[in-house]
């Protein structure tokens, strides 16, 4: 199957907010059940990228960043019907080419099964995992 051309934008006005919210809150284990108000605050406080084929959003990535030293890449997805066509790789190339992300000391992400998507972009396992700590509340959306 021929890959359809992907257009990528970091303009939040271009986002199909309903599509992104529905996919994240219903289809992903990390955001399942996220309240809409939480999602909207997350979008407002983040750098967001949408991937579009024929004007329809099919991909998304979000970064929490100070745009100077650090970024956390999260909420990355490509809709199932568009996977395996190179769209995730194209999205990551565009994300990492963003002028706002140049010269950062560290970009991190958490993934359970998409290591192969991120490794070509320079991501590796933690060199010193013993330095990292977390405060994790996986059931936070159940109590919201």
C-alpha cells in the first residue's frame, strides 16, 4: 500500500481536539478515562504536533518543555489504519527539527512497546536508571 503524504503542524488551532481526546482517553492505557478538563489543561500547557492526511488528523505528539533545557515527549499516536506507513517516523523527524527543541540537554519519554519507533531518532535506555525517580499515581483518573 502506498503511503499517503503526511502534513505536520504544530499549530494547536489545527488539532482535531475531539479526535485526540477520544483516542487518548479511550484507546491508550496511559490516558484511559482522563477527564476532559485535564486533557484541555495538558494541551494548553504543551507543545503539540498533529499529523494530517488529506486534511484529516491521523497522528499526534505532545511535548512538555521549557524550550531551553528539557522536554518530555508523550501522548504519541498514529491511528491504527495509518500505522506501518512511516507516519510515526515522519512525525518524530518534524518534532525534533522544531526550532524550540534545538539545544535541549535532555528529552525523555516512557514507552512500553514502541522502542523501535524512537531508537532511530537517538533514544536509548536510561544510562543511569538509578538516578531517576518518579511519583506515579496510575489510578488518578479513576478518582478525578
